[in-house]
């Protein structure tokens, strides 16, 4: 008679042998192939860049294709310097003139920041100007005693005492504070001249000289001879 415990032991041993035998003859059946991975554009970009680092690539998700764009070296963008504009009222214009000064006279209204060149037929050419800052205002009548194109600049001693950091000499050119043209007034240190700071037109910032835009002073220069009268008021 087989006891219950011996039966259990025998059953367990037989089941184990059956399992081992089945495992020895079984074959591995792979599961169905996994779906292809789908990468979002932001994950695929690093891989695309490794494939073609010489180009910037844009992943077109709708068309499922990679479109090459020119390298950055071929996409040159030249940054334009920001130009500070002056108010339009200071741009050159021709106006009516009802005064008594004869054609060829220059009249400078320092309060309104305008220079008037009196023309025939009761007309005047009006330009915006920059004038002397507080403490450097002046008024008077002078003659144009000299004209210069792209003049050199030597700061006067009085200016060097106030600004010892200034250079003693600046050759004529675009960086020169006298600009493209200069009209010298009598025996004074004052001039009507261009400026490499055109955004100051319409303001009181100079040491007494009358500033104009370079293109404006070049126009005036061709119209004003040596000996012309200049009235500053």
C-alpha cells in the first residue's frame, strides 16, 4: 500500500521529468515584429545632424522627408546699423520769404533751429540745424571768409581746457566732427558745418557752431560764395 506522502513525492518527480523533457524539445517562437519606431522631429534632428552636419535640415513631418537648406555660411545677413531719424520738419524744403534781406543771404534762427538761404522771387531754402547749447549761444552778423571740403579739425584751446581728453587733430573724413563741408564765419571760431552726428539736428548741443546734415551742407556749399552775409539771431 502506497502511502499518501510517497504518492505526492512520486507525482512531483514525474511532473518535473515531464517538464524538463518538454523544455528540452521545445522551440522558441518569436513574437510578431514590433512596429517601427516613430520619432518626433525634435528627437530626430540630432540624428539627422550627425548624418549631414554640413547642412541645417528641416524635418517635414507632413511629407515625411528631409529637406536640406544651405549652410549658415551661405545665408549671410548683413545687419544694418540702426539709423536715428530727425523730425521731418528739419528736412530741407523751399518756403515763402517776405523779409528784406537780398538773395544770397543766410539767416539762422537759433530758437527755431532753422537756417534760411534767401532765394530770388521771395523764396528761401530752409534747413534744420543744430545750435549752441546753453552757455554757448551767440548772435551777430558775419561774412563767409573761407570754405573747405572735408575740413580737418583742431579743437581750440578753450575747448581743450574743458575737454582735455579730445584729440589735438582729426583729419578730414567721415569721422571728423566738422563733416563734409565747412563755411568759416569772419575771424570767429564759429562755422556752419556738416556733422557725423546727424541725429543732433534740431537740438542745442554744440559749442556755438551751426551744425547741418552732411547732405544739406553740401547742397548749401555749392550755393554760397565767399563773402556771403550770415545773420545769426
